[in-house]
């Protein structure tokens, strides 16, 4: 699929800029699923932090949507993914959950999220949402899992690169900067 190919190209080219990769993933997933918005979230202990997002220019999205930190003790799709480690779908409607009520008040009608695993660890999730009582396709979860796999690859590559850089610039025994790194830092100063 051309959409996944574009994301894979971004993953390969932008290995040092995760925000670009995550924003591209969110945009391409949302466009593919005809959603009004998409986001990639990093799970912390009890929150989901937005690390890349896209919102359709056809909707008036408040700034809080693009700077979201969402609680994982709620009944939203992201929280369900964090608890079950499996895809989740939530229809926004009558709910006692304050987070779902807030998102429904912003106009969202349905969302789908799937986990992003790095190795055996749950890293976060990618999700999309629609407004105006629209529904997402029945195969949305399966399509998002393909984006999650690319995200997992991008994260693992970035972490491996960071580890190699650290190993290349520090003495393995002491952890201090090696001779070359020391002199480069000195020259910069």
C-alpha cells in the first residue's frame, strides 16, 4: 500500500527525528481511515503523552487536543490498550467517565487505538478518531496494527542508534568520554 510506503520512507529518512516520524504516522493513518485526527502516544505510568499528531483542517480542533496528556485510568481507547495490550474501540456517547465526556464535548464520536510494542515492552499506542457521528471502518484495528509495526521499528532503530552513539563516545570501562569525544567537546567549547 502506498500509504504504508510513505510512512516507511519517513521512518528510514528521519531516524533522528521521532516527532517527524510520529506525526507522519498519525497523518497517514488518519487519512487512510478517513478519520478527523490521529495521534501517537507514549505511555507513562498513568498517562498517555501525545508525541505526534495530525488533525484534519476541516475541523476546528482546540489546542488542548494537540497538546494532550490523557489519563490511563479512564475508559478511552488508549487506556484500554494500556490495560489489555490489545486493540480497542470506543464510541463516545453517554458515559460516566470524565475523559470520555470531555472528548465527546470536543465533538469526537468514535476512536480506535492499537498498541505499539518495542521488543516485548508496551511502548505506547497509535489511534485515530472521528467526529460528527461518523464511524471508523470495521478493519481499522488491522490497518492501524501495520502503522504500529512501523512505529515499533522506528523506535527500536532510534534507541539502537542512541546506544551505539553512547558506546562510540565513551570508554566502556569507566563510562567517561573517550579521547576523541573529549577533544571534540573541548574544541566546541
